[in-house]
């Protein structure tokens, strides 16, 4: 397989050294460039072909998200994995909206980066074969093993991308959400949203609160575990 050329965009020399060592320990990858600023990274990407960039948010001249935006505006053909300590939900969501293939939060274990790069390598290899890809194969390629770390063995009919979207929806809000709330927010069917929420409940990721109305059955509302101590809403 063709060697995957990696550009590390990071201003901390120690982090560059560590990440370079990690990448070199993963077969099929080679660090072929390092940029300490956003402008340096964009200049390198204009001149030289890189397959993948490991991009930090905090850079001396511009933030990494701005770099990612510029990459897309200029039509530069490089995939991006964000590697940063930033973990607010809005930034994470925007990074994925601009096409990052993964988001790794510092500090991280080598196994996390290794899993991300191995998943990327499988996708890279398949896309470079220049043949048609059916839906089943595409799903296998795009569902990263690490996007929902700690949750494995999803039941039939659930997928990790949608599960991540449901989690992100709950992270962004402070009030309990019903299945209908989540469905409207993400454009899902209510029954679909409920399946994901109940799965997260069974894994201890969310708490359930009951909202009692004047008539009928109580409405289940879901909130990230530990965010609210009250179990019932009146």
C-alpha cells in the first residue's frame, strides 16, 4: 500500500516529538512535514502533497479551526484529524461539520491514535482503488471504532455515527431532553431517537427523569449522567 504522508501542525516541540514517534510506530504512515503555525501549514499544503494532517487548535497565529476552514475554502486535498485539548461541544461539532475525519482530545493514549489511524488507513486504501463502493462497505469504513469510546457491541440497527450525534445533542444542553426533543434537533424519527437514548441509559451514560402531566403516562426525559441530581420533574 502507498505510504500515507502525514503533516503535523503543532507549535509545541515536545508534542511534535511525541506525536511523530507515535505516527512512526504505526505501519503505513510517515511524518513528511511539520508546521508550527497555521500560515506555515497552509503554505506547505499548497506546495506539497499530504494525505493526512494532525491539527492542533491552539496555534500562535490562528486557531486550528480557522486552518481547517481555509483548507476547505482553498480546496486542498488533505484529510484532517484534530488533536487538541479543546473539548467544548460547539467546537467539536464545527470541526466535524468542516470535514475532519476524527477528533482526539489531549492527553490521549497511543491506542486511541493508533485506532484512528488504522481506521483511516482502511478508508484511504479503499478509496484509492477507484472502484464503486456499496452502502454496506461504506458504513464499515466510516464507522470509526473509537468515536464512542467505552461503548461497544451496538445492538442491531444502531450505528456509532448516530450514537455520537445523540450524545453531542445531550452534551450541548443543560435541561433534560425527551426523545421527541432529540428527534427534532437531529432530524430523526422519534422512535429512532428513543432507541439510542434507551441504549445510552442502559450503559449508564444518561439518567432518566420522569415528567408528569395532568393526564396520561409520564414523559421520559434524558440528561447526561451526573448533570442533575433530581430524578423526577413535576
